[in-house]
């Protein structure tokens, strides 16, 4: 056999055993007449030793090994003289008797170490080498444990895991679809699912009252650190439920995942926050509640002082940075430039320093008296030593800028440790959002989300005031999942399509099978989908979901290792009746 033990298995109790290990050479060290080799596999590292005074031939063989050589070692377990308490196998080593080189290796393009010298692009190109590193391997192990915990929990709750189609019809509403040409039906296309939404609702119509699936989904959208063109959802649906039933069920799942995967437990229910409060106090619908520094609106209080920057603004808001009154002008100027970046969009940053001695210094004292500034400090509940940071402008941009500034300061001040988790539910989302460019309503979540029953009359009079029976699950400022109670009435679904600008013919063409199914007795139902990749990212402490996916795409939606997407041959194009038009 290639091995009797793994490289992370042997302990002091194994001293004297004859063993066979196989793995990769992590490094080779020569100390006097001794040669040491660290042998690595998925399970750990074991030190191999050869004493030149006793076995010169074996020492010579070890000396010839290069990094990442795949080898087999046979030898005896002995106790180490110089023990390594940081390594589980650090009390023992293997005196090598025989060595077999199973495969030689070129020098890797980056070091296979926890703190590697390889940049992300290089590591993605050689992803099979990157996976050998502990951080990536441990993330994949965490992902495995989470998947097992999910299936274990949902099985005990009576859920059935059911697969849904990957080749479906295109639904243009929402993100762009990836489309697949049909050879059998020239000129016609399948789409890859952005989610199994329609099918899981049809499963409810079919009487499967508890469904789940760990499923691949696809969206052709601009990428960032927490997005991939193909991603994995924990997709769930239930019948005969209301919003609180679903929140209770999947809060239980989330707690089970935290405990099984990370050993983290929570007392009591997760907090719930309305969408309106999340936007008011945090400037976004996915607040990080690990720390305070909430937003204070100062619009009314600051207007009327002949300060154009304020008087012309739609909205004025502030956050309080605790114990930051000692910030220098240079540090504040750097923050000002940070919020003025195009991706943030603020036009500037004003400040009020509430110094430790009780004095107040401000960048706006030309327009505001000391009493005015003191009143602003009181309004924002600032204390001596704190720094008020104020932004003005249109409401959406200003709230976003304050949100981003809050998170940036939270990072700088150490308020966002990766090993602390603060989950919450955000509820009562708007059902619609208005798009100025197209001058039409869009569904805030998707067209199948039910309005709050008490808000249904507003669909005819003030649809933008209608609240959705929808909820998002947020952890540490990241949206981990979301869902809603679905529309199960064909008349209400037709009304929803009409408000979204669908003609009856368009609605029938795209969703006729769903609306038809509703006429045969659809139960009240709802569901939720957790973003599996994002959930693993949060629990692992990784900075990007690319670090928790075995073979990810980069920010340009390219697989650098497999070098795709690629062009296809002319023969394939002709078989599919396609022509390529160059831009």
C-alpha cells in the first residue's frame, strides 16, 4: 500500500512503529550531518529525518528531493529531541529507511505556504497548486462540513432534496441569463437558471410541502468579491406557512450550521429590523450590527444657516467615530478623499471634533456657532473625544456614502473582527422599486413575491408604498440569504405582472405554466435561499468567495486555469445554426 498512516496522524504513542507515509515535499533542511524533510498531505505535516553518520545513502536521497516532489517514505517513528508544539505531529519524526519518488515536480510558480508569495491571478491560474495550501484546503473542508450539516438538519425537519432542471426557458426580468443554443431546435435557446424559483413553487403545487436543494445557479452580471457567474444556493420552499414560520425554520438551520461548522452558539432569537430602519440607521439593507456608529439625520437641524452645501442638500447625515477627536487634519483629508471616490460618490466630508477637554473644533464653524455645534454633538449623542463626520447631498448617495464610511472606520478601528458573528433578519421590504431610466416599476425581489395582505388595496392607488412579505438574512454586513411568501393566487399574480409592465400575452408566454398551475389549487407557500458560497466565506473569514470555491472565475468572469470562455469551431457554429458577429 502507498501509506499506512496520513501525515497528520502519528503521535508520541506511535513511537517504535514501522510506518509508510506518502505525500508532497513541503521543504528540505540540512543541519550539520542531518537532513530533514517536511512531508505534507491533506491531513498535516510529518518530519522525516536521515542521519548521515548512520545512513549516508538515505541522506543523499533526501538531499536530492525538490519542493512538491511526490514521495513515499518507509521508516520508524521516533521521539523528536526538539519538539514543535505548534504542529500536532511535532513530538515525533520518522527515521527514513527507504524512499520512493512517485513523481518529480517542477519548481512551483509560488510557494505552497499559508502566507504565499503568489498573487491572486497567479494562484487562480495554478489553482490545483493553490488548493494544496492550508487556507484554501481548510475552506473546502468547511464547505463540506456545512453541506453535511444542512442536509442533516433539513432531513430531520422533513424536507425532501429534489433536483430541478438546469436547461430552462429564459426569463429576462432581473439579471441577464446565460443562454444555451439548441441544436435540435435551430434558433431557439435554453437558459441556465438564475434560481429554481418557478420549479420549487410548482413542487408546492404538486404537494411536496418541504423541498430543498443545494443547487448551482447562474447570473450573467458584473462581478465583485462576493459574486460569481455560477454560484451555489441552499434553496428551500415550504407550504402552508407564514413569514414567521419560515424565519423560525431557517434561523434554526443557521444556528445548526454555526454550531456544527464553527462551534458557535447563539442564545435567543436573532434580532429583526425593518428595511426602513436599516436604511435610516445604517444606510443599507444589510447592516453590520457588530458595532454601533449608526447614522443620525441632521437635515432639519443644519439647514437655514446660509451654508449652500447644506441648504441645497436633500439629505444631511452624520456618524460618530468614537475616540477619534485626535485625528489629524491629514487623516481627515484622507477620509475626505476616500468618500469622494467615484464608487462612493460623496462631494465632501465635514467634521466636528468634540475634544477630550470639552472644546469643539469644526470645519464648518464659519456657519455654525459654538452653541450650534454643541447641539449637533448632543443630537448625535457624541461624547468628549469623539469625532462627528457629516455628509450632505441627495438622499440615496449620501446614505450609501455614510454606510461605506461607517464600515471603513469599523475596519480601521477594529470593530469588525472576523471571528465574531452578528446575524439578523431584515423584514418589510418595499414590493417595488422605481427605475427612472425606464420609467417603470421593478420587483424589489422577484415578481412572485406576495405583498403584505394589509397592503394589497394599495396596489391600485399607491403601489410604491406596498410592503413585501419578504425577508433577508444578514450576517456581519453581508446578505447571506433572502426569501418571501409567494403569490399563490392567479388573479393576484396577473395583477403583479401588469404592474411590472407585462402584457397578458407576455406574462402567458413566459410564466403561463405557473399561472396555469395556480388554477389547480396552489397552497399558500414561501421559501428562502441562502447563498452557500457567501455563508462559507463569512464563517471562514475569507475576503472573497473565490477563496471558498474549488475552481472559481476571476472578476472578468474568466477561468484562468482552464482558459475559458473560448471560441468554438466553425463546425460547431454551423451545427447550431449560429453566426458570430464581431464587435
